[in-house]
């Protein structure tokens, strides 16, 4: 088994925290994990900035449970980690890609993209 670099482990920990319903429903906890210049292309195709994603995620509705699988990461630079993984929530699967940046001693989510996974038309696909 290979060792996971500390930077990748920190980004994975942050990503898993972002999937926690307690974090997703708290402006304070959610905000602590987002870079000031955060941007996202959501599975809907919508573009989000830091303020709009915080408002949407913490708007009071009970967050839906999300499970993550196949999480992998690579350290691109001393202060940059790229994660890829798949999520599922209420039967909807999405491929995810996140860029984490070390900022003032903390790993913060800088960019995120979600792409819905369509069921294959041909089972061999």
C-alpha cells in the first residue's frame, strides 16, 4: 500500500467534511473550507461563486445525504491538490473534480466541478 502525501490527505479530509450534512448546513463550518476566490460549475451547469454556494447550501433546507467513492488525489504543486471522485445522492451519480489550495496554512477548496453520470445506453459502454 502506498502512503498518501499529507497534502492529499488534508484535501480528502476537507472534501469529506464538505459532504457532511452538519457542515453543509452551517454557514460558519461551510465557509471555513472555501477559498475566498472559490468557483464551481455545478451538475446543473450553473456557475457558482463563494457567496452564492454558501447561501444555497445553508438556506435552511435539510441537506440530502451524499456518499463519495473512488476518491483519488494528486499533489500538483506544494500548495495545490487535485481530487477526483464519484458521488451519489438519492440515486443520482456525479463525477467530481476539486482543486484545493494551501492558503495561510489551511487547505481550502478553490474550484469544484460536478458532471452528472448518465446510465449507459448500451450495457457494454
